[in-house]
């Protein structure tokens, strides 16, 4: 009830302004200890990718692109927080307006374009966090780096975040950086993942710590694409896959206000597509390769469904915008019930 009233106030502002206001409000709530009141009954430990997660529900990348709000987000009960996407150099992203709500469908469209302050800024923030859960760092390439040099950008980020991340996500699936999704092509993907795994092996020796690598894929994939991605993940010793990013499809929101805006669609209309990819990946991957289910989670039942389909962890972003911190507890309750039935 409290968040529904707050949401009405926030939704008066344009989405990007509201995003900033909400995060600053969350930071203030954390600083005065108010957010700790939301964290009862969240202990549900799970071991995934060799990491001990306090619980299997996380904040997806995109909410906190620069690592400014790690502790504040962690304070509402998330077992893990993923920050980014970060790039080697700061970039402003696409022109505003670039976020659009579709309230009738519990959905959003964004075309942010990896707006962020650069990997050096993010590392500085990540180095100072006190959150006791798992920290994921999501890395990408700058918009003006051609795909034939994309690996260079990912390697720069990998090297800089390695000592500060519990796991690292390779984002090749945002629809808002021109040509980025072409990196999901089997040949290009294989080269990229091979280069990253080779460097990871070297960094593991240097730091005496093996940090898991996961790749985030799009929902707009045919089964043949999914099979190729799965083979590349296994071949290059990646630890997991996040299924999925936002969709370019508009079939589920056709005719609604803002539905024709370019960008990635998230929220409830994404769920079925994301679940199809999740289930297909689970069928195609050995059980030791972990899956993080995201896309379309706006209720506890949505999260439990992803666990049933084979996800080891779940995360959300748009659901948090529409449902607020109570969604964390709702998801944990539903997952607990799903696992005991």
C-alpha cells in the first residue's frame, strides 16, 4: 500500500526523472535505517556458480548503472545486486526522452544506450560497497567501438572489474547499441567468449580467485540460435547465462500508448518470450551451467515459474518499478513454496 501511493507520486514525473528520484529516496531510506524494516524473512541461502547467495532473488542490471546505490538496493532484501552495464569510456547514451511507461501492461520501453560514467568510476564505487550479498558487474562495449574490436572493450572492463565482482556478466543483447546483438552470432560469440575465458584464466592466477562469467542473451532468438549459444557457452567454460534481456517485439503491446517507440520492451509482456528461451537453454545446457531467469517478473508466481523452468536464480528491474520492494519478499515466499511442493 505504501509503495502504491509513492508510485503514484513518482509516475507524475517522466520515467527517467522518477528513476533518479526513487534511487535517491532509497539511498536516504537506507542511511536512516528505514529500509531495514523491509528485510524480514529473506534468508534463503543457495549456492550457485560456487558462490553463496543469501537468497536467490536479485536486482537486474540497469537500475544502478554506475554502482552508486549498491548498499541501498541491497538493504531491501536482495540476495544479489547486478550493476552496470559499464563501458571502458563514459558515454551519454541516446537522446532523451528514452524511457517510456506502458502502465496498462506493467511494461516499459527503454532506449538508454549504455549511458554510464565509465568503468573507472564504477570500480571506485564498487570498491566501497558494504552490501553483504553477491555483487554482479555487467560489462559492455562503447557505442562507437566496431564489432570487430568489441573484444578489446570487454577485455578492458573484465580486467578492471575482476577484483571487485563476485560474478561478471557479458552483455551482448541490448537492442539499444547498434549492432551489439550481432555478437550473438555463433562465430562472433565464440571468438568473444574464448578471448574472455582465456583472460579470465590469467586473471584467476594473478588474483588467486576464479570469478564466474555469465553471458546475457536476448529473448528474440530462434531455437537454432539458442543451441549455438549453448554450445559456445560450454565450449568456452562460461559459468552461466542470463535469460533474458529486453525484446524488440511489440506484439504483446500493440495499440497501447508508446508501444511504437524504438527500444527494448520489458515487464509483463516479455515474460512468455523470456521463459521460452530460459526453458530451451535449460534443455540445451548441462546442469553445471547456471541460469539466471529475468524478464517479466512482476509477482512471486512469475519468479517461481522461472525456477520451475530451470533457473537457479531470478532477477528483475521493471517489476521493481511497478511493485516496489515488497516484490522481493513475494518472490522469496513463492520460490520457497515452489521448492517444497
